[in-house]
């Protein structure tokens, strides 16, 4: 069943927080080299779903098949080891550390100075961070502490982390929510560039224009349930809103629309 | 349209920077102030001899303060340090004086056993805190009682004399008139600062102390870091115990009295953020010296222990206020 151009398959993912059912039997398929949009109202379960993939949460039940093999992702380290990089909605920046330290957090470059003693290669990391920042056209000193940055700058710093390695899957949870129009466009360009370089991407956004500009397909969640996947051509604003709000395509044909519009 | 990301929040930056710098320079300025005042008030304060004296007086508190700095930077605390110093001290003393085995245990082996015991207790607190998310002030409080009891059991509640000279070297001898205990304290401080500044482990302590959840999401093994800082803090109680045994020439199960709060106070006086993520060992050195110079100077001026405590209380009150204000 391992489709050659399917890089990731999530099947029957369920996740509860006490009484709250955040995800109820959700499926998700990501094709190799595609950009999959993930839409849904606030609280629909988008972040929870991708967090099951990035190791932040463990699903209560369900399977994850990555590159044709079933995997369990118990923590963020394991996700990174598999080649899954995430820009989290909450950014996951340490406010007390510098931009460079945040960009490299968890994968610092080190060099051995004595047997058993490795020190961080601060110069190399700073140079690389400078490059990343100028790539995203952020004009700030990489030594600056993150809690001295504006909201948009923080978001850009969090995004720049995904450019550090060459991940197989990139997840971006509302990466443009705090950005100016120009900065958001640069991020959309970045997303397309990373796709050209071979990554498969999941993009969560409340901005339909952004989503339609780059996504190949758009999957919609409604109150923790998977209510359908639309190809970008059929993903009109009305269709997406219908699915987001009511979980069904009311405007289509008038009679009970089949919610699961699949590829 | 050209836009300048850097200029977004310049003026609030400036104020923030000033406040943050006050957290770094405030303690240094306070220390200089104390030195100026006592140098004017008494001519016996600023002598080479008296300065060595201060350093010697603060060394044991300083060694414990280094260990606690690791914990506080990581947003943890260790309340067991005084009782741990007592327990590991009497354990080592009991072993080297032959209280347990028919023969005496060689000093290096006794020290290793003491270190093993200390680290094990630290590991229990560290495991409970990191694995089950029990606040470290609770887990180390449990270890406080545990170590207190174990110390009494091991020593039978009595002082242990007849300590071999080789175990007393660090606490008693000098090299070129500089007490070894001072060199021991300063070397531990230097190594600890290097770890914080240059290793990934050091950085991760700050990351976990700054935002534990962010650190986890970035793939840092938060459990391991939280565990490690409590183990390190425990290890430093063994170093302090060895220095203390040499200084007083014996070991007893009450020798740690007064060794819990001054090290913690010194760390905060040194500008380390009460809630973790900011600070360093140099600050802790400054904090320890503030406590030591204040006590020493007041002593030289004929102010007794009660007056010294009042002065330390006032300084600490100001420091804690600054500590919180500086972080807005
Ligand atoms: N850690 C948590 N503990 C308890 N409930 C949670 C937790 N995380 C999410 N939830 C709940 O799960 C549901 C889905 O939340 P989720 O964050 O996945 O929504 P979302 O689709 O990302 O929304 P948004 O667009 O606002 O980011 C919500 O009802 C939320 O309250
Ligand atoms: Mg979300």
C-alpha cells in the first residue's frame, strides 16, 4: 500500500485532553513534493494534529506511516531525527537567548578541544545565522536577545530555523500571522523554494489567499474531525468556509453534499 | 518600500537594556560600594591579609553557591545542600576513621564513596523532579530530611575526630600564603563558568530555565538537563563537605547549620534571575563576596553577628527587589 509518491500518511489519529476531544479519527496524506494546506476554524485541531507529527504530543490512537514505514514519534527529537521540521504556532523561542542561540537550539555546531570536551563553535553559528537573516531580509543583530524583538521578527527567526537543515517534511503552523504583507510574501516564496529543493510541506494558515497561492491541496478540519480535502482549483473561498463552518459543502448542488471531496 | 526591522522598538529597547544591565552591574556596584565604605571606615579592611581572610571565610558558602547556581539557572532549587554537606561529610569521615570496617578506608576511596552517595541522593531528587514534574523544592526538601537522618545514623549523632591529615589538606593548608580552600573554590567556579559559557550543556541549562516548553520542542532532552543540575548541585555539597572537614578539623552531623540560606542568597545577590535563565558564576562570586565583605567589614567595626544579619537582610531585600524589577 506504500504509494511511491506518498511521503506521509496519518490514519485514524485521535487525541483527547481530558474531556476535550481535540482530534477524532483524523486521516492525513502528504504527497512527496507537495504543499498541503490545512484549514479550519479556531480550535478545530490543526495545531494538535501537526503536533502529533512533530513529537510534541503522542496521539491516543492512530498510525503514522513515514516513507512507507510505520513510526512512533515520542518526542520532538525523534521527529527531527526522521527529518520532520516544524515552525510552531507558539514559535518555541527561548526569550532569554540570542537569535543565533535560538536558531541553532538543539543542534549547535561543536568542535572537540580536548578528548571528551567539545565546545560550541559560536563564530560559525553566528555567521550562518547572519546569512539566514539576510536571506529573509531581517536586519537585526544575531546577538540580540529574542525578547527584544518585535512579534514579526520573532516569527521570522522561528521560520529561519527550517532553512538550517534539509528536512524531508516541513510543517509551518501559521507562519505569517504576525508578518507584514511584504514579509509574508517572502515567506511564501521561501515555502515554494523549499518545495523545489525537495521538501514536502504542511502549511496551516487562516489566510486563504496565502493558502491558495502556494498549496496544491487543502484539507479542512472541523471540530476535530477531518471533513474533506479539496484540490486547490476547487477550493473556492465558499467551499472552504462551508467546510470550516459546518463541516459540509452546502452550496454544492443543494442536496446533502458529500463532505469527503477527495483527490 | 524599504522597511527597517531594527528600528521597530528602539526606545523601549533602551530602557529594557538599561534595566537588564542593572541586573548585571547592580551587584558589582553594590560590592564596590561596600568596599569603599569599609575602606573609609576602617583601615584594617582593605589589606591583602584581610582580603584573603574574606575569601577563606566565603569559600564553603561559595562552593555550595556554585552548585545552587546551576539549579537556579535551570529554574530549579536545591534545599538539601546543608544536610547533604553534613551527611556526605560524616560519611567520608566515618569511612576514613574506621568506624565501619575493621580497617580504615583510604581517603581517595572514601571520597569517591561520599561522592557516590551524594550524587545518588541528588539523582533521586533529580529523577522525581524531571520524570514526574514534582517541583524541585519539594523533592529536595524530601532529600533534606533523608540526608539529615542518614547523617545522624552514620555518625551516631556524635562528632567524628581523628581525621587523617590528607583529608584536611584542602581545608587547612596554604600555597604561597593563599589558602588551598580559596584556590579550590575559585577553580570550581572557573570550570563551572566555562561549562556554562562554552558547552551545549551549559546553553541548555539557560534554554530550559528560560522556556522549558520551547526547549523541549526544539529537541532538547529537558528531563536530562533538569536531572543533571540537581545531581551537580549534590556533587558540590560533597566538595563543600571535604573543604569543611579540613577547616574545622573534624566532622559532625550539625556542621551544615547555616549553610542553606547564605548560598542561595549569594546567588540572588549576584544577579541570577530568581526564576531561571539568566545569570552566571561570576555573578555568584560577586554575591558571595557581598555577603562576606559585609560580615567581615561590620565585624572589624565591632558590629556583632546580630547586626550583621540585619545588614544582610536589608541588602538581600534590595537585591530581590532589583532582581524582579530588572526583568520587568
Ligand atoms: N494542551 C492542551 N490541553 C488541553 N486542551 C487543548 C490543548 N491543546 C489544544 N487543546 C484543545 O484542543 C482543541 C484543538 O486545539 P488546536 O490548538 O489544535 O486548534 P487549532 O485548530 O490549531 O486552532 P487555532 O486556529 O486557534 O490555532 C481546542 O479545543 C483546544 O482547546
Ligand atoms: Mg493552532
